C-alpha cells in the first residue's frame, strides 16, 4: 500500500465501503476512462468466455456502476452484480438481473452454479486475494472460468515507478475522489481503499488461484487506458514488466 500505512482486512473493507458509498452517484464521471472502445472490448471478451465456458450465469465481483454486467446482459442468461457498497449498487440501477451487496471473501452464492466470474479493476482494492480465489473456485461450475483484468501489475510499477508518480500527479485521481467525498473520508481512508495501488503481484495471484484448484494463466497488456495507448500498443500481450495491466483467466477443471 502506498505510504506504508498498516492496515487490517477489516480496515480495507470499511474504507472501500465508505469511499464508494460516498461517490456512488458520481463514480463514472470521477473514473473518466470508460468509453465505447472499452465497452466493445469487454463485450468481445465476455462473448468469447461464454462460448468457451458457458453462457448461463455471469457473476461480476466488485461490480461498481455495472460496466461488466450491463455489457454482458445480452450474452448471458442471468447476470449478478456483487459489490461491497450498497449505495453504488442502488445508484447503478437495473444493470443486472440480481444486485447483491456482499463481501468477496464470503460469496452468498451456491456451490458450482456460475459459468463465468469476472473481476474488473478490483484486485488492487483487496487486502488478500487468497480468500477470493477460494470462493471463486467454489462457485464456478466445472469447466467455468474466472476473468480478472485492469489491475496494475507490481512488476510494471517497479520498473516505471517514477514516470508513474508523475502520471498520477497529473491525473489527480486521489484529489478528485477526496474532494468528492471530503465530508466522509480522509487521506487514510483513500489509501486503505487503494490498498495495492502500487501493483498486484501477478505471480502471487496465479499461485493463489492454482492453490484454490483452478488453472490460471496471466498476460499483460495496455488496452483500455486511453485512446493514445490503445493506438500505440493495441491489444497485443506484452512481456511482464512492459505493460501495466494484469489480465488473468483461470478455469475450473471439468
């Protein structure tokens, strides 16, 4: 976590809930990076996953304003949006067939009932991904798949930490969120909510998913950050450390 602040799992969960409850009605405008090209790309990935692993049930963890479930409703028979923040689910409206306010550590979903579990730009908010991995493995059907994307890999951060510091200063996401929720959160809350802002360790994520009984594969790419990076780098995977975004697919053996 940035700044080296000590935290517990409950601290991190509480901070995320407070932050996203506070900005629920402004989340999309605060994020500012979700455009038609990103939506089209997510739709193509979901269609690919549904064709390969089943199109019955889509469960999106950390669903926020419903980008993934909204995109996947025409592909899957049933969609479930799950988020820690009740307010952001309420503000999202009818973005899924079911909306559930719950903790990813304890999914209120029956065993082996989900075809595809997604987790988009969520892993860096988590204190520990091991519990999520075990819960994902539990709820996936045999042959189902987990897809996580749009979290920064720690190897990229280590290689480019100084340019990233400049980019973050220019973008000012921390300031935007802090100003939008100034009456509810403080700097420590924001730091807790962005618990792994300096990158998610791809090797550790793969190990946690494998330990849970899944078959994971990690790749790294640039797509979806901005029109400029989309043009420069496209969707082609890059070696670890040379692309910021960690993408993981992990299937449950049949």
